[in-house]
């Protein structure tokens, strides 16, 4: 999803909740709702050794140019990790809520592609870090070769 769209989507929510939840929690909510798409840029840096924001944007837009991408802040293990920290540290619950709000829009785009039977759906990112590691582990590739 477009970072500008996430920014526009989360800003009114933060603005409305700010008087109730305070500055720190609002900042965490804002970061969760918007900033965690930074993992798309991290993917470009680590996978393609490319620091260009423009190249990274073009790589991901209008859809990712590779299959089974690992966006480390968009996996279930990361959400569980943030939620567990949130049990003990209140701002992290707002970070978690921001991430879930962010996911509503990411998932709505995936559902839209699925309904439209859009081929871009095949280039979806990994949902689980553990499953991604299993798919990309050396032992898995040797198993595939022997089949
Ligand atoms: Zn996202």
C-alpha cells in the first residue's frame, strides 16, 4: 500500500484519540499505522543492495516485482512480539493497534486483488517469518532437488 495513503489514513485516528491517550501513545499509534512500511525499504537494501528510495518505490509499486518477499514488520511473529511487549509496556499496545490498523488497509488490497483475480496477488509477501525461513532454508532446496 502507498505510504502516503497510510499516512492519510492513520493521521485522523491519531488526531481524534490524542486527547484521550496522550502524546506518547499517540506517537506509537502513528508509528504503527504508518512508519512500519519502512521494511519495504529494508528489503531493497538487504536483498538488492540498493539504497535508492525511488528504485525501491518503483520495485514495490504498483505491485512487488518478486514473489514471496520478506517484509519483516509485516509478519505474524512481529505482531505477536509487539503485542507481548505491549502487555507490559502500554505504548506498545498502541503500536500494536497501529500495526493492526495498517494491516486492515494492506489486507483490503489483497482481498481486492483476490476478488478481481488479479495476477499481482501471486507476488504476495510472506505472512510468517518461520514459514519463510523454512521455504528458503538450504535443506529445503536440496529436498526439492531430489524430488
Ligand atoms: Zn504495509
